[in-house]
């Protein structure tokens, strides 16, 4: 077995890795069985994810970081970054259902819920979780700024 750092790779990691590879291979095999149209649709979907992340989410994250560094108190930067890391990708993934893209009048079972309240609840829970984490860090005296770390 290979080495990771100074220790050996555990048998559990090897088993989990093998299960992951087997699951991915099985999923790929199932996709190939569905035909060329589904392969193309999957490639477009995957490509859109890369474009969405690299073309939209990453630049917006950089812009938000620059704005946060100028506008927020220094102690709030870590919690704000945690909130962005939690909510940003989830929101990007939720855009199709929040915008109801793909809803069809002839199939009422597609996008049959009010997705905005669920998204708002998730954002609220992330906000509360980040706030509680920041409060606990402040109480414990854990270093949250880069210049506090030796």
C-alpha cells in the first residue's frame, strides 16, 4: 500500500476508495446504457456546472471577499467567509429549481413545491450556525485572524 504523509494508508481507506471507484464505474456503465442523448445531456450539465462555478461563483466570491475586507470588521471576516462557502454553492445548485426551469404545464409533478421557503430556511440555518460558531470561537479565544497565528 502507498504512503500518506508519515503513516500508512489504512485498510478502511482502501476499501472506501475501492467502493467509490466501483460506484462511479457502475454509474458510468448505467449512463452509457441510456444512450447517446443522455450522454450529451450529461456532458452539457457537467459543463454548465464548471462554467457556473468558474464563470460566476468564483468571480462573485472574489468580489464579495474584496468588499467584505473593506466593509466588515476584521473579526467578522472568518464567519462571513464560512457563510459564503456554505450558501454560495448551494444557491448555485438551487438556481434551476428556484427559477422553476424545466417546469411543464403538462406534468404537474415536475417542480411541484415552493422551493424558495426551503432555500430561505437553509440560508437562515447557515446564518445561525455560523453566528453560533463565531460566538463560541470568541468565547474560547480561538485565533480567527491570520495575523493571530504564530
